[in-house]
C-alpha cells in the first residue's frame, strides 16, 4: 500500500524524538502482526513494543546459549538501544570546525533548526544517509558474517556496509570517497573493532532531520566497538575522530537489543515522492508557490 511522503518521513522523526510515540496506535499483543504470508517475518519497525518484548521472551534471550564471536541477528529498532549520537559528550568545535559548521547550517537550516524548513539533503534530494549517520537514524541493522568480511544491512534505504576482515589496511588516499567509507574489522578478545575512513563530506554527521547536523572533513575516521554481552544484548560504541573539526574525539555508547523474530524490510527514499513532497510542502512553507498535480 502506497503512503504519502509526509507520513514516510514523519515515522523516523517520531522514532528519534520519542520511539514510544510510534506505538501510540499499536498498544499491545491484541494488535496482530502483519507479514507477507506464511514463513515471512515482520520488519523491525512493523512490530510494536509488546510484540518485541514477547518475541524476546519466547526466544529466551536472557538464557539462550551464544557465541561471543557471532554478532548475527537484527539489532536495535523499536524503543531501545542507541538512537542518536550523544550530544552531551560532543566536543567543542575547532575554529575551522566553527567555520565549516556555519557554512553547513546556512545551507541546510537557513531559518534555524526547523524540521519542516530543513534543507537536509537526505530529506529533499534522497541523498544517502551514509555513516555514521545510520548508526542512530535507522530501524535496526543486521550483521551477517562470512569468512573474510562482515556485512551490516540497514532497513533505511535497504543498503549495507562491507567490513573487511581479511587483513587488509585502510587506504591512505582512496581514489573515490564514499558515503559509507572504507571499513576494516578485527577481533580484540570478544570485542569486534571496526575502523573506517575515506568518507565523502556530503555524508553529514547527525541522526535525523531535527537532530543538529555537523560537518566533517575527508580526514574523519570512525572507530566502533561491538561486544555481545549475552544472546540478546549487544554493547556498542562509536567514536568520531576529526581533529580539524572537533577539539577531541566524540564517543557515543549504548546497548542494543536483539529483535529475534523480524527480518530487515525495504524502506527507500523515492526521489519522485521526495520531489512531490518538496513542491507541495517544503516550498510553500518557505513562502513559495505550491505546485499541484
């Protein structure tokens, strides 16, 4: 069933403001879970908090045996886990960072931090979220491990990161910068450590259209740590390192919970719908004429 663009963008905004709001119309187990058919599972954003808790109870996540080197599963989503970067621990901006931030804010928020008037390229042009933005603005992610790489799949934009574990090093000077960067991973005891660099400067730092957006330079590096505490909990931390923009490293930590009875769905930003929304909503809200079809 096709939904209008306003609703499609409103859902993630509500999840970041207060995840419980997204469940206001779906209070409990009496609401049936809708799937495509037998054998199929619902997507992480398609179940309410009650079903999420019941699924974890049925899977015995607190006592289920687990391999600490197996990160498989769908993590996050719903009303738990890391939902946004930690603003209270955000380091001061350097003088160069202040200049870059002023230029960015003039571009994406010409009227100040205002969701409906935001020029966020993710909203108005369907630009990719990139990384580390997907860390906080998503409906959950899924780790898939293979012998020489780990895939991290995201429901938002139905895309993935490739984290290489075959011993290669990060490129010193990549020929093409990427929204998701270049990522390598290794095990340090029971902790999976991911290092990445080579980021396109259009991959802004932030979590949502209403979340303050920050710039970075092409020298930004990101370091992540993941440790499976038990079958149903994953300790996660992410550190942003860009000395040109931030005076110190910026670390966000939290615990993600396993969603044991869901599968990653499809959630795209559709350019034609984004354009229609811009013409009918964003332009008029900025004083321009509304275009009607």
